[in-house]
C-alpha cells in the first residue's frame, strides 16, 4: 500500500506542476526538467529518511515508485483532455 501512495503522490505532484507552468508544447525539455527535479526531490526525501529520521527508513522501491508516478504523469498529461472527454462523454 505504501508504494501505491508514493506513486499517486508523485503522479499528482508532477501533474499539478505541469498544469500550472506549461501549456501544450512539442518541446519535451520542460518534462525533462520536471523529471530531473522530481527525481532529485524523491532521492533527497529517501536519503533524509534513511540517515536523519530514526523512526523512518529510506527505501529504493519508494524512490522507484516516485519516479514511475512522475513518468506516467508526463505521458498522461498531454492526453488528459481526450481522456476526460472520453470518460464523461
């Protein structure tokens, strides 16, 4: 269950950032910046948990789920209007 929460949190985080700061564009550079910044944030949170918080443990699998959530969000975002239209008619 923890891994699903990590996936969803970073999916939503990437989705919100993209929807606030980037319009539709063919250029993928903003997505690379987003994924790099998100991966750095995810790595830092796991490192802090592992070394600095005694009641928490950093986990590589949590990091992987964070990255997977952000990556899927990057691919879903450009198609989001089509998905909503299909879902709600």
